[in-house]
C-alpha cells in the first residue's frame, strides 16, 4: 500500500484522510508487506497516521516508509507500538521523533533510514540494541544524538549525512566493531566526528564539509581530518571529498605528514584548479604506498567552502610537472604499485586541465607498472561545452608522452 499527497494540498487533507480510512477498512488482506506514506502531516492527520501504522503492524508489515513534509517546524512522534513490530525488515522515516519509553523489539530489522529527526542518546541506544540483525543505518540531517554504538555482527554500512551538531552534542562518537563501510557526507559544520572502534572497516568515504570562516580554524580541521585518517589507516578503499582535500592542502609544513594508509583503491573528489590541491594529492599519495588504483573526479569550479585571505595562499603557486618531479622522492613507493588511473569530468575550462595533465604526464613517466590511464568526460554535463579538438590534442600529447611502463595505454 502506498499513499501520497503532494505538498501544498492541505485543502484536500480531509478527503485524503477519508480515502485512506476507506481503503484500509475495506482491505481483506491477511498480510501487508509494504506500507508507504508520503504527505504533509497536518494536526488532523496525525491521529489517523497512528491508526494506519497500527493497521500495518497488525498485518505483519515488513517495509514501512513515512515521509512527512512540514510547512512549519512540527515533528511527528512515532507511536510506541511501532517499536514492537517484530516483522519489520526495512524502515524509513522523515520528520519524526523517536521518544522510546520501553525496550525496542525489531528482531527482523535490517535497514533503517532516519531523516531530519529529533533523536536522543537513550532512545538511539534502545533502537540499536533492539535491532540485533541490523545491516544498514543512515542518519540524515538528524540532531540530538552523540553516540552511535552498534554491536550487531550483521552490521555492514553506516551513513552519516549532514549531521547537525547542537549545544552539548558537538561531537558524534561512532563505535561499530563489525562495520564494513562508513560514509560521512554533507554539510556537518560545527562539530567533530570521533571513531572509537571500527577495526573491521574495509571502505570509508570522507565527503563532508565544515565551513571555515577564518584561517585560525584550519589547523583544527586539519587535525580532525588527520585523526579520521589515522583511525581509517587499515581500509582498502578510501574516498576523500573536496573539503578534506582543501583542508589538507592548507596544512603547515610541520603538520604535513599523514598517517600511513593501507588503501589500494583511492578516490579523490575535488576541484582541479583549486590552489594547493596538487599538494594535498601528493600528501595522500605519499601515505598510500600500496596504491593500485587512483580515481579522480574533478570539477572546473573551485569549492568556496574555505575562505582565506590573499596572504595565506600567496606562496601556493602550482608549477606543473616541476612540482611532481620535486615531490617524486616522497611518493616513490606509491609509483611502484600503481596500475590504473581514471579521470572523470575535468570540466569545460581547459585551463583546469593543467594540474591534472601534469600529474598524468608524471605518472606515465614514473609509474613502473602502470597499465592504463582513462580520461572519461562522456557522461559529464559540462563536457558538452568542451571543444573537441583541444581535448583530443591533450590526449594525443599524453599518448606520445614517454612511458616508464611499455604497456601503458591512454584511453579517452
């Protein structure tokens, strides 16, 4: 069963409520596998929604999705009977609060998505401890929780997207000894992530941002990124977003050394033309000495999340291949294992190609076992504006460039 009322349809809410009541009263199904509800939750609809969820629970529902839209700041409280649904396998809720007054019994729950919700540590602990087979958890735009502790041996993936740090909840601690994949995403300004027990992780994504308003905050955020990398040193696949790259590019020389990373697959998402990003890439390559696959997804527009005055970036001048030759001694071990390099979406402005092009030339000349370099812009929206002849000319330059590995191919 799926019921949907578009936003701005408040005048139809009475007829919509009557329609849903009519459908459920006439239902002869013994089991309702899915119950999806997407509508503005007006005051007159909240008590009805309680009854509708009770109907789904009594009919042994497995998948529930409650997506609410509010014009004003109202939060719908899930009925307590919801926390005792033993048949529930997948739950997605938006604009709801979890006021848990008793033990949670979600013995079949595998997937839990909570969006724009008010949470608290006690309720969250009850939810997680009452979900013994939980595999996937996503918290998006949530506020109030300070700890995410999952002991379930089935737990595989955790997504924290646009976490809201408020008041005393200025730190989010994550402990999940059996977790395999962690993703920190979105705008999470004003707080700090701390990883306590994540020893089973094999994949991590650091693609969040915290706006820096002054140069004196750069070191604090650089320490945050370095601390996360230290706890993630053992992952085999690592994704780093533009904000983290820019923070690393602004580190002072005395703080430039990163923890040794064991990842073999590295994905960097960032602005190619941003000041200092090549230095950040060099720092990461220096730390990933077993790297086999490098993936760069670039844009032509620099990220403006970091605001600095001219004095702070004046010394950061990119010098093309000279720069990479200068740092060659630092990334030499990485060059011994690298086999596959892929570039995606280099943007419409060919000037942004210079940092990438110089890196590719350097890798062709120095990567001992390089198999191929793939330049992929066919799926890029901005690629429609790229003049074909200059782009092809850059590819020809790379194809004719001296190669350390005789079998290295350049694929456009």
